[in-house]
C-alpha cells in the first residue's frame, strides 16, 4: 500500500495533506474533498471549491491513486485538462486545480508498516515477520522491508481492500461485499 501527499498554498501558508487507504472516511472507499465538513474528509475552505468537489481513492489492482470528479459544474483540472467526468490517475508532480486552489502531488510512498498496525484498525495478535514488498523496476526501494510485527487480515474478493478479521461478519466497509470468500493476507505495505 502507498500513501499520497499533496501540497498547496492557502492564506499565504504552504499546507500539506497525506492520505492512506486505511484512514477512516465518511464515504467508504475514498477521500472526499470539498468545503462541506458534513460530507468531506478533507476540507478546503476557499469559496471557489465546491461543497463536494472530488474523491481520491486507492486502486489496489493498478497500485495507483485516482481522482474522481463529483461535480458536473466546476470540474477539477488535472495537469491543465478539465476532468468533466470519470477518473484520472495521479502521479508525483500531478497538478490539480479545485476552483482557485492549486494542489500538487508531492509524494506517493510506501506506507510504513507501523502505520498499518495501529490498534484502532486491528485487534488481532501481532506476529513478527519480514514482509516482501513489490517495487517498480525503476525504484531503489528494498525488496524486503523488516517489520517488527504484523497482523493477518482479509482481502475483499470484490474491491481488494484489506480489512482486519474482526470485519468478517459485517462485510467489507468499502464496497459492502461479503468476506466469506476473502483470502487471508498479512497486513503490511504491498
């Protein structure tokens, strides 16, 4: 898994926001961005940003973050092109304009294993492990990341998000699918 970091300037101050797939959100499966604190996970208060503007989400199969337009009017602009509908893949250096706010993707990096192992998400026992981490051919990242402790989880058979075993009865909180056919996995960066 990877986290994504954005930078922007607001009221003369440079700000950053980092998102990762295991953060709790108001809408399962993605981070909603806009002015409305009732519907959005990431609040941008500039008046030209829509109440509910875009959604940013991680796609495990493609190993990519995407931005989805949630507005027919006032669409986001990605790398100079308006995204009228659908989704666009994000990469380091992507420029996103929401209203008059310019965001830049400054980093997409593997999530530190300790972040994934916080008690708020996982109640299963910790197990020492070395976790293999696939890396792009051009990456200088190590092929194996030592992890002090890891936990087992379930990969949703529909959306491929990974959840703790405690969710087996409730189902996937991202897409609602049953976890009865889920594959057991070690919860760590992939």
